[in-house]
């Protein structure tokens, strides 16, 4: 009987962002990044290599994906097959535990869970750094979702040197993120294509790489000092610089909607009233608010002037990957 391996990985939100590749084939980033893994959103994936199959079968939330949609997953499985000597196709069952259509970075938790389940099912025994390197080949942000808490992805310069490790886990101080889940519109451009365009065309790109280095240093110190204000300030500035790159690309693009700007404005207003909160955004319209638990109620009340209660999700630091065999 072929064995089935199940892995569960949580999503992460970058506080110092990855936005650009040095090597697209190996997925080596232009700069290092730091993230917080969240408890609320995760992907659970089971993989079984099966000699009876004539193609990979990928089920996403119980639905069989057409081959075109499963292609990125099959390419990733090819990498695992190549490394392990496993020659057969696989059944992949993946469930995304992210509120419906929240559009919250599922490639991070998705490829981390797939790396964990597929490598073990194929007979590979990778340590955490090895899993992180493998997950990187699926999606850059997945490199960090192998670990819980605060995580740093070292950019590195080749396959061996580009991996993530824990900066702080467990996170035993009061920091959380409120996800403001906004109505999904058609994404203007995928993160993969967006960052490639930015690297190729933004005249400001070299400045991004330089400032990201400084942000990494300051963010490491802020995390060690458990300094919410510093974490929030650095994250917010870093996020806006990333989005400024998109505005400066040729052709320009951006991920903001009118609701995004409303949420950003609400955070600024709260801050001017003495509430210690900051925002960050990834390659989509959703806003994540960095704050302490004690301010949750006042922030939620302010946001509910504009958004429904079910659009607001409070997330706390989450755990690293778990892998089980059956
Ligand atoms: C804005 O990891 O989705 O969320 O490596 O091409 O799959 P690929 O990109 P992806 O990009 C994530 C970009 C980001 C910032 C971050 O998570 O660091």
C-alpha cells in the first residue's frame, strides 16, 4: 500500500517584504525578508504516490483541478520525483482553511504544506532548513511558512544558501494582526509577474534592495526588543515602498482598491488618536493591521464604520509545519 502523508502549514505575512527575484529558476530573491506566521489561516495537504496513476491528480477543496490549473503543482512534484527517485504520479488533496475568497496569500501555506507532504511521501527525510529550501522552489513566500512565529528568509546566492529560519518562536509577547478582507476584484497582475516587471523596469529598484537591507537589521532588533511600535513602523514603511515600486514600473500597476485606501486611512486616524496600530499589504487589496490585543475592540469598532464584522479577522502568531504519516 502506498503511504499517504499529510502536512499542515500556516500562512505568513511579511513585515519586510520579498519583492523581486535574482534567479527565477532557483527562486533566489533579490533581498532577504522577515515575516510573522499566523494562526488563523492554513493549508492542509495530503500526498500519495500511486503506481496506478497515469497523471497527477490534484484536488483543491475536494474538487479535481484541470491539468492546466494543476501544472504548477505537477512541476513541483517533478522536482520531488527527481530528487527522490520516486517515479510514479501522485494524488494531492489540498484544503485551504482561509475564509472563502479572502485572497490571503495561499501560495505560502500551500507550497509549504506540499513540500512537507510530497517530500516525506516520496521517501525524502529533509530537516527544517531542507524543507524550507524545497518549499522555496514552489513559491518564494512558502520558504518562510515552514516555521512558526517570526521568521527570516536569508536571500542567499544559490539553492543551498537561500532558506528561512526562526527568529522568535514562540512569540511570547502581545502582537497580532487584524486582516481586513476586502472584496476581491480581478488581480491586476500575479505576484510572480508583478515583481519581475518591477525588477526589469522600475528605476527605483536598486534603492529598494538597499533599504530592505536596513529594514532587515532594524526589524531583527525590534523583534528582539519586543517593540511593537518599531515593528509596525518598519513594516508599514517597507510595505509602502514595495507598492511604490509597482507605481513606478513600466507599465505601472497597483493592487489597491478604494476600500484599501479607506482601511489605510482608518489606521492613520486611529494612530492620530493614540492607538498604536500599523498596516501592511501584500500583492492584493487586503490590509493587515499590526496591533496589540488590548486595542482590538477600539480598532474593530472604528473599522466597522466601513466594513462588515465578517470582513475583520483577528490573527495571532501561528505555529510551524506539522507532518503526519498514515
Ligand atoms: C508581496 O511568494 O507569491 O507577499 O515566489 O513568485 O510565488 P512567487 O511569489 P510570492 O510573492 C509574495 C510577495 C509578497 C511579499 C512576501 O510575502 O514577502
